[in-house]
C-alpha cells in the first residue's frame, strides 16, 4: 500500500524538470565559484540578516575557519548566470572530532552526546544554507516584462532554489562518502 502512494510522487519529476530549465547546481570548486559562494554568504549573513559582523569581513566575503575543510555548492540562474544561493558541507576531521563542526560550539551536553553517537568519520554539517533576497529580487526586476510573472521567477527564492541547494548537499555528500548530516538552522529548514 505505502509504495503505491510514493510511486506517483516519485515519477512526477515536473518540479525537478522545472528547476533544471531555469537553474543549475554547481560545485564551488574553482576560486571564482568559491568567491561567489562567499559573496552570497556575506550578503545573507552580514547585510540581509546581520548575524555576522561586516567589519570582520571587510572584503565583502563571509568566511570562517571551517571553510578550510568544507565543500560548497551554488545555485545559478541559467540564462543570466547569476549566483542566487549557496550551501556548504563542513567535512569531518579525523584528527579533531571534538571540534570539527561549527554546531559543536553551540550544543548543550545532551545534544553533543547525540552528535557523538553518529559515525563522525562519515558525518558532515550542513551549514551556511544561504539564499540571497537581493540577488533573487534583482533577477526578477531584470527579467523581460513577459517573464516577470513566470512561476520560476516568482518562486526563485522559494522551493526551486531550496531544491537546488538540497541537490547540491546530496551530490557533495555522495562525492565525499557522507552518510549522516547534522545542522543547526530554523525548524522549517530542518523539516525540509
């Protein structure tokens, strides 16, 4: 019974097809792409939601010590080439499992105990899940008038962009042998 309910949803890939016609997910595996990821993070974490100090990131790129052992992904609008969103996966560090993730600084003792029950060698932290409101607003305002009301552009900061970030997380996880994730983010994003 349950598999019959799931099969139609899995066979209907129109959302994924719609994403793929408008956007693409890229590994931020070049200096230029990594700079795009850090610029989006700056926009989201220092300007739009000032959780980080812009004075700590005077170059306009938000970075931290976890970037040294992280991989990043971008969501890019196909026709304009504009990078709209980024996410990073903080990879485990075998030599320092007690403080290899940013989330470990914020967890209480019980939560840390739960984290350490995961296979830390194949666990990564989903971090800096960032969708720039400015970039998506700019994309909408630059679209030709006939395209401004298309579904993808109206929902660019919504489900399609989040779908692209999740696609990036899954791809990076497969590439790096990650089997478990930890994350500290808003409950709505965790449920997603």
